[in-house]
C-alpha cells in the first residue's frame, strides 16, 4: 500500500489528454449464434426433464427442499438449481479434477469416469500426466517442491522458523518485513510502503482507516470484492466509474469537486480512488499509470 504525491500525478496529465479507446477481440458471429442455440436447446430439454422428474419418470440427484421445510426461507434458488442440474452437470467433468502432484506449471490428474452423466464419478486407477495448470493461485511458483522458491523457503524456515507467533505491532516484526517494504517503496517510487500478509484483509480492513464519513470513494466497476467490502465498511459515499475509463473517472471527479457533498454542498474531506493493478478475472491488464492508489486533497482545489 503506497501513496503517490499529487504533484507526481500532475506531471503525467498529458497521458490522459488523448481519446480513450479500448479494443477487444470480437466474438465471431457464428460462434455466438451456436453458443446461444446450444444454451437454448439445453434449457428446453432441461424444462422437459424437470417435468419428467416432477411426475417421477426420472430420478433427480440434486439437493432439494424437504416438504416439511416449504414454509421456511428456501436454501436453493430455483434458477441456480435448474442451471446446476440441467446445464452445468453435463460438463461438470471439466472442473474439480483431483490432482496427484504439486500444483505447478504442469501436474498429474487422476483419471475418472462417470456412468450417470457426471452425477457421480469413479476413479479408473490411471493417471493423466503433465497437463498444463491454468486454474491455480500459484502465481509465483511457491507450490513447487523443487527449484528456487522451494530452496528459498527451506532456507527461510531454518533461519526464521515457520511463523512469527505474534503481530508485527508486538513481537512479530522481522528484518525481512522492513526489507520488503523498502523494496516495494523503491519499486513504486514512493516514500514508504506497508506490507500485509493477506490481500483480502489489506483492502477490507485498511480502506476504513483511510476514508470515513464525509469522504468520497470512486471505485472501478470491476474491483475485487475485498475493495467493495472495504469501501462499504468505511461509511463513505461510493460512486462507481466505468472500468478502465479515464473519461468516466474524470467526470465523476469534476462533479465531486464542484458540487461537494450531497445536501450540505460542503467540500469532501477526502476523495479516494480505488483501482486494481491487475484484474485477474478479466483477460486484459490495467493501463493506469500513476493514478492508482492515491488520495486527492480536495482543499487544494477550493
């Protein structure tokens, strides 16, 4: 978590003078039509199969509400249940594959087969070797049991132990923590930084410390749930701008500075802009330069 001075930001203002254009590869018309047709056919047959299940002509394996619980709040939403049993179940074998190796760049899978259209699986006893891992949180290779990361982890464990046993505020602050923060600060070009051990808590617990009542938070529409939760917990007014769109952000920013807080029209105490560095659930990278992670002092513009 680092803060960029406002004067550092204004020096790059020329980067945003150009018209913002973002392009993505368009889905071929034939692929789109066939995809929608496939969903339509599966939906029609899904309703037909549900009709047969209702009259006992076909067995239903999915979890359902009991008859004695019909007056309670339902645990299962109807459409989600419909999608699970009629669409997702047909292709469920593509997910939740059991592995039998470290989840590295390549891994081994247990082969399995189904005789009831993916409702249940049986292991065949065979292995599928060296498949490419494209669905793991192992970004930096820490899950490997050999190589540079594994050797460094072993060395650190021998030197520092397996845990600090306390918070950094008390007795858990180590020299490597301070070294990491200094390294991050130099990399970002800021005066200092703070490192946290958990990404979700970093956002959800620290945003309320940066902003509160009388503050405005401008949030990208595709921000992670941790940023959304932190913004809500802060008690600040939240306004959302279009994803990766400087024009949308600038309009909200100008309106906030000109009009101030609702009803009272007083200037905002702080304006906090929330964006991510990389949106991992999308297929593209952010192109923000120096605008992410800064506080705008509104008093400078009054």
